[in-house]
């Protein structure tokens, strides 16, 4: 009886692994067909302020590592800053640039005590941190 159960668990694990591998390959193929993605934020600023020599240093630093496109936003709502192939760090920097341009400062949240972690929380925290570093898509 125990042998049958062990064989069933092994077969289930192998099937799950095969599905995960196949899903990963399909996801990479879709991403390759789609091409590079743009991450875009709308900023309440004039496009002329953000291009040329007068642009903020943070935006100049971002454009050294990534392709950056600045254009007028639809409906006269300021301008759009688009970054191609933005990873999690570039997205965070772009959000900070938006805050700096619109409010004059970058807001930070103080660390908060986490309290006692449950077993599920101990597993979920590293996964959540990894997803936050990559950025939501």
C-alpha cells in the first residue's frame, strides 16, 4: 500500500514539473514574440523641461542604462516618460522621479515591526520580495 502511494506521489511530482517547464517555455516564447515592453508614467510637467541639458540628474542617470522616451501626454495632461525593458530597480527609480518632479521630494515609508511570522508568512515573504524587485507586469 505504501509503495503505491509513493509511486503516485512521484508520478504527480514528475507531472507537475513537466507542466512547470512547459509553462516557462511558452511564457518565454510569448515574451520573445511580443518584443521589448515599455513602462510608462504620466508626469505633470512640460516635455521641454525633461529633455535637453535642463533635465533632472535622476532622469539622465536612468537614460544612461535604458532607452527613455519623453512625449506629450494625451489631453494636455503633462508628459509621458517611457522606459524600455525596465526591471524592478528602473521602475522604482522612475516612480521616484515622478514624485520628485510633482512634489519636490521622494516619500519614504518608515520600517514597521513585522511581529511573529506564521509558517505561510515565512514562505511568502521571500517570494513577495522577489516579485517586488522584478516589478509588476
